[in-house]
């Protein structure tokens, strides 16, 4: 089971602030390991938040920054990730 929710706030025409909450739960499954062995997946869950900002440089060029970190979980790695996206819009809508 996986979930995802995002809320956004735009204080200026060129600036968008957002917060993403996501997570997942996995159990009662298996994965294939080397030598075709089935390895049981233990109960796993995680809950992460990702605050970020999007800046509209021009109607065609956007820059999006986000940091993501896990705040709770069980039997799961807690990654810290940084994401930068440069978006070029071929079809600007005004």
C-alpha cells in the first residue's frame, strides 16, 4: 500500500512553495535472490516528507528544488535525497 499527498502555496506569481507527504507499507511477500531462492519480505513501512520550492524564471523555464527525508519507519532504509529539476515548457499556457 502506498500513499502520496501534496499541498502547494503560491505567494508570488513566480514562486510556488510545496510540501509532499508520502509513504508505503509492504508485507507478506517475497523477492527473488540469487540462485532462484525466495526471500520473505519482513513487515516494512516508511513515512517521508518533502518540502520544496518551484521558481518560474520565464513562462518556458522553471526550476524546482526539493529535499526528501524519512521521519518514521520500520525495517526500511531512511534515505535523505535532494532533487533539482530544470523544466523547459514547450507549450507555455498563459
